[in-house]
C-alpha cells in the first residue's frame, strides 16, 4: 500500500520557479518554431521558383502543417513533464523552507524525509543534523551521514583574491 503521508498533493507547489520553467519551455517552443519557419521559407525562396515570399506559405502549410500541429499537440505534454520534474526539486525546497521558518520561530521540528525520487536528500540530512543540534539532541559523531565542511575538497579558485 502506498504511504499516503509521503505523496505530494499538488504538482505546482512553487509558482515562481515552476512558472518560470513553464514560461521558458513555451518560449523555446515558439523560438524553435519561428526559426524553423524562417529557415524553410528562405530555403524555398532560394531553391524554388521566383515568386513573392508570401505565396510560399500555402505550400509550406501543405507540406509542414501536420508537423506544426503535432508539435502543438506535444507542447502540453512537455509542459506537464516539466511541472512534474520541477516538483521533484521545488517540493523539497518548499518543505525545507517551511521547516526552517518553524525552527526560527522556536517550534519543535520533526526530521525531514523527502520522497525517494525527490532531489536534495543531502539538504534534508544536513538540516536534520542542524535541527538536532539546535534542539539539543546532539547526534552521535560516528553515525553522521553528511560530510564535514573540512572533509570536502576546497573548490577550485577558493582563497584566490
């Protein structure tokens, strides 16, 4: 049986981030479509008979209209997939932000557990260690699951001024 508590009820959880991604996908679709139309029009004008450029649109619609319609039908599927994928990284960040606010207000915070297919599991582990320290439950140093800052390699260019 599926653990109902772990299922996220909404796919569109962060309108600012997810809306920007959806807008970007739609804009890329229009950009690709416009680029393809201009390229095809130029190609037809260079290789076809000499006539006014707007007369090529009838032929282009006849030959390439079905591909345009197919891409238009595919666009909602791509947008839905972007929303589902972005939910895997915006959902955990929304939960992390909510728990950080509760911790800042001095409330008791339960350890964070993200879904298996979510991103940012390391954030949850590190947040749980911070919560344990702030709330007075010191973790056992031998059972830590996150690296110390001194254990991580220094980024390239760090310390260069």
